[in-house]
C-alpha cells in the first residue's frame, strides 16, 4: 500500500492536473497563431490608386512576448499576476507581426508593429511564473500549489471550459427512427475557419444523395463523376474491389447518360439552382466542389480524385451498415469525440477577430485612397480593436459560433472546487432536450471522465469532469503519421 501511495504522490509531483490544457495554450502561441496568419497571408484592397496596377499587403511572422504593462507616462515594464489581480487589470502580453506592402510586385515598406494584446495563461511558457520554484512563487505572492491554467481579465480570474464535440473528418453512420432515409451518414469537415456538415442518405428510389453547404440532396454518383471518375467500372472498383454491390448498379444505371465530368458538373449546377450560362455554371460548380466539398482533404483541383475516392468509401460503409455487415457508429463512444481545450478555443476566437482587424485595415486604406492619397499601412492599423474584442469574449464568456459560458469566473470556494472547475468538460447539446443516450455513462468514459462528478438536474451527463489522472493527447501532424505508415509498406491511392 505504501508503494502505491508513493507512486501516486510522485505522479502529482512530476505532472500537473492541468498539464494538457497548458500544453494546448503553448501550442496555440507557438504554432497556432502563425497558422492563422498564413491562412490570411495576402490582403488585397479592391480600391487602389489609379497609377498602381497591383497592391498587396503581406502578413509575415507573428510572435508574442511576455506580459507587460504600459503605464500612464508611456513606460513599459513586466507585470506579474498578483499585480494584475490587485490593480484590476488584464494579465496579457503584446502580439507583434511583420507586415510589408508590395506595389506592382516590389516591396514598398516593411515594418514590425503591435496588433494587440493577448491574455496569457498562468504557468504557461509565456507566463513570468513559468518554472519558478516554490520559494520564488511565495515571494511573488502566489500559492505554490496553484496549478495555473486560468487567465486574469480586468482583475478577475477566468477559466476556459473544455468543449466536448463529435470528431471532425470522420463519417458516422446512424439509424434513423423518422425521416425519408432509414440510415444516414454525417461528417463534419474542418479546414481553417470552415466546419462544414456533409450528409449521405439513400431514399426509397434506391439512389444515394449527398448534401453539403447550400448544395442539398444531389445524386452521389453524379458528384463522383463530376470529380473526374467518369467510368462506371472505376466507380464500382473504388467502392469495393472484392465484392459487387447491387445498390451501386442501380445508381450507375440511373445516370448512365452522364459521360463526362463537365456534363456531371452542369447537371449538379442545375440541381443546385445555379442559373447562368453553361460555362459560368460549370465554373461555379467547380469552385463549390474545390472549396466546400471535404475541404480537410484539400481545396485544389489536384485533390478532386482523392475526394472521389473518399466518397466511394462512404458509399461502401453506408451499404455495409445498412445490410448489417458492420455495426452502426456509436456517437457516444469516446473514440468518436474530441475535446477542444484552451488553445483550440483561443484559436477560434483569434481566427475570427484577425479577419475583423483585416477588414478594418482595408476599410481605412480604401477610405484614404478615395481622397487621392496613398497611406502608410503602419498608421491605419488599430491595435486596440483586436485587444478589446478578445477581452470582451473572455470577460462575458460569449464565444464565436454563438456559444455561451465558455469563459467562466473561477470557483475559489476551496481547493477541490477549484481543481474541479479547471477540469470541467461541457457537451454542446442543449440541456432542455432529453438526449438520454448522451447523458448516460458510457464504458469508454472509464479513466477519462469521472463517473460521479456531474450535477443533478437538467445538466446531468452533459457537464462532466476529467478524471484526476487523465491526460489529453494533442493533434498529430498527418504528414508525420503518413511517413510512418509508408515506412511500414502503406501505398497511397491516387
């Protein structure tokens, strides 16, 4: 018994309860910010001076320094969490970015500017308390046993609640009790700021239909042909090379007259209500397929064959589930869930607000150009815009996507209450709906979620807490995984 006590004690000495969340925040600052800037790398104003052919604003490297405070006299110095609490100010660090303006392909100006302040998580890599000893923490007025993992906004301690959501980029087939299709498949495709729901269903006529964004119930076989796989034999082979499914033959026979990718694209454009000339219809449909159809696979024309291949595999899975070859997907199984930690939630917030900042920059630039002047980019960036919008979301808890209660005032009733609040996990399902299965304890919660700690009443089973020794794995780079798989002999299908 003594040995096990020693092991548990040693585990908590070496590992923090909230280590996963702190790692998530560090990853957001180290990598996430740069990824978001790269998504918005080039900014092109629509109104430019008449003597200029091309004008581009380029956003380059972004980085964050350690928390600072600017006093009334303009002086800057370090700020520690205890001072932020006592003076009712935010514990945040300045964000700097390299920006350059290019006229006709030639660089006109290049400079480094502050675009705002970002709240810093206590005990993260960018916090002044990082790796301090117990004595140093006591000297700074901090509790040496406090794990961190929260923010200080206007003197108030705020914690970001982990959000539990269905895993993205994975087709889940479920049985319907109502509706026109006995089974239906759902997939959320995530790419940058996009999160697009894709649906697959088979109606009573035996035809497979697919829906995504504003494109509703289009024949799936026609969509595969529109992506470039036009031969019926190839479609059959891609669905299954070892078994012939009659369900596919019905679909292929129905659309046997569509021979080329262009005909298929035109057919889908008409079905989607695009009313223009044939060339424009086809072009618009190609743009929709590249941008909004399975964007996690890619958004270029080269990715079309891979998208078609994936759609064929979706059909195979749908048929296998509907015929009882394989079981239906369990949405409550934790392998089908993902947790959004502090880093992911801040990335969502920053991604939306950087677009607001860019929109404001363009508005100011174009307003001055209309007066016949060419402004310096440095002058028209409003750094307080980004800061105030981030602080507002952190203070109120109102997040992007209409979510509420993401940022909460930390509970300090006692130490256990605080630890519980820092490890809370909330499901996005509505508390007013019954959702019996989602509220029930699932066998996959074992070792991941605490089976006891959930409130009585309407929120039962929707508000949970991580198990004390649970750690959350981070996203892996798919390229590294592919390299590893290829080293084991995996061959890529293109």
